[in-house]
């Protein structure tokens, strides 16, 4: 059998390799990643690992010995710089080449850079990798004032951790509420109140004009001609961009993500892709989507492995996601975008409730806070017509 070569040794890449072996694939598997580590999970990076409640070992998806035992040739610390599709050959940044029979792109995303003056000053950071957390943690230890640009999941999770560690935290958000892109006003209001009660300064409808510095080091964030918010550390958390440039340079179809079909196949029949870097059509939600979640990385990777083994598959996931902030666990089932009605069940004042999102009276998504039971129920009944008792009390 010809080699399956996986580019990107993250959540999705590791799952492809593992599922190939589980499915009985006996040919060579090579996985190349540009990070120095074996595949690891990212969610704890902005939660327990940043807080210091989880050791580095807890991040790794499998011990290194697993890859050896499974004859998965893991090549860390090397970037793939080109794909020659006619020769079916990869070029690596160290000058080596590597031939493939089938290729899997699992390159993930990168933090969206802040396109403003001062973004390259020392003390302006983003959070995507173990390395990023190590430098944030080290700098947090000496920092008094952290300013976070962006009130998305990562911004709010880091705010919760830093506040817990005793750092003074200000979050700047251009929109009129946090998490606006992903949740309803009820959930946004809950998190606004939670962070405010904990002592975080959450400034909404506040755009950033520039990062200000002193002797090459960050000193504040300019929010208007008249005002600079003082900071000795700035976290830029304004979303992520798909790593689809390698695919694009090789002439594959991309559109803010590598385009794949329900089998995980790209526009080249010998090249598959999975995880954060892909965009695909969701039949369930009748639109093209690009997801950034562990659920999608794992499930789409399994689909790709099955395709490679020759099983016919059609990926149409029920997306789910979670976010931990202080004592709260937010769990999201389905995609709420486009809803035309909501039902609130339980009381946000009790820190235990959920919001059901409907479209044409059909349940399309549920966001639940501190009620895992409701989340699990929701995952079973999404797609059904709304009726009393469809989802129980919290
Ligand atoms: P990744 O895990 O990012 O792996 C891609 C790998 O490919 C990376 O190591 C990258 O460096 C490497 N790579 C890229 N280009 C090349 C190249 N040319 N050559 C070699 N290697 C390359 N999801 C949830 O569901 N719940 C959460 O609570 C949650 N929290 C998160 C918190 C943080 C701080 C972050 C950053 C993400 C979080 N996510 C969460 C998202 C989740 O981690 C991702 O969806 C998941 O990691 C995607 O897996 P992936 O394999 O597609 O990409």
C-alpha cells in the first residue's frame, strides 16, 4: 500500500492516523507537524493549563510511544512548504521531499493578526499553541494590567483565568455584546454580568485604533484620539484564519477554508482535508460552514480515514462546542445562526439555564449553562418540531 501522508499533527491529523490503524489500514502513515510537540488538545490552553491546574503531559492526545507502537511515523518540528500534485511529492522547509500516495491536509488555523500600528510590540500576544501559553504565563506573572482585544471564547476564557490569578483585566470589544457572532443576547448578557461581577472591565462598542509602546514594549491600547487604556500585556483574540495557503498554492479549490465534500475529499481526488482548515456544505443547516471545534476535528478526521479505507461516507455533523469560564460551563449544540425564535428554560440568576433556538418552530440549537443533561438531550432532539416537554426543565 502507498503511504498516507498527513500534514499537521494536531487534533484532526492525529485522529486520521489513529482511525486508519483502527480501520485496518496497514500501509505507511507519516504525519508531519511544524510544532515541536506530539499532537495535543488545545481547549485547556485557555483554561486549566493557563491557570496552572493542568500539567503539560495532560495536553497530549496520546503518549509518544503510541505512535511508535502503531507504526505511525511522526515527524515533528518541520513545516511543509509545497505540494507538487503531479509528482505527488511534498517539499519540506528543511529541503527534504516526501512522496505520498494519498495526502491529508489537517493544518488547522492561526490567530488572526491585528492589522494596526504597534501590533508587533513586545508584550502583544495571541494564543494558539503551547508555546504561546508558556510566554503568556511567564508574562502574566509580572503583569499588573492585561488588556484583551476581542470578547470571543478565547478572550473571555483568558479574562476569567487572569482575573482569577489576580491580574487587572480589561476586555475591549467592538460589538455591542460579547460572543455576538455565536450566541443570543441572553447568553451574552449572562457573561457580561458574570465577568463584571468578578471584576473584569468589559468595554463594549470599543474599537481599537493602535497599540502604544514605550521603548519597544507595549504600554497601552489606544481606543480613541483622547484615550489610551494602560496595559503591560495585550492579548489579541480576534478570531482565527484557516491555514489554507498551502492548498491554494497547489491549485486546490479554497474559499476561506479548503473546500471538501462529504467524504472529506478536496478538488484533487488524492488529497483529503479535515478539521479547522476545511469548509464544507452542511445539508443539515443548508449552508457552507467552516468550524473550529474539537467535535468537527475528530468527526471529520474519522470520515477521512473511512474514505481512505474505501468506506462510503457522507459527513453531516451535529456540531457541538463548550467553553469554561470561572465556575460555568457553556455547552453549545447545533448552530444557532439564523434562528427566528428562542425559548429560555431555567433562570440565569441561578447560573443554570438553557436557551433553545428555533427556526420555523424547529429546534436548531441549544446553548446551556451548567446543565450538561440539557446539552446531551439537545444533541438527541435537534431537528425536531418544538413542543412542550421536548426538552425538560434544567
Ligand atoms: P490544530 O489542532 O490547530 O492542528 C493543526 C496543526 O497543523 C498545528 O499544529 C499547526 O501548527 C500544523 N500546521 C499548519 N500548517 C502546517 C504546515 N504547512 N506544515 C506542518 N504543520 C502545519 N474547541 C472546542 O471544541 N472547545 C473548546 O473549548 C476549545 N477551546 C479552544 C481554546 C484555544 C485556546 C484554541 C486555540 C482552540 C480551542 N478550540 C476549542 C478549538 C480546537 O482546539 C480546534 O478546533 C482543533 O484543535 C482543530 O484541530 P485541527 O487538527 O484542525 O487543527
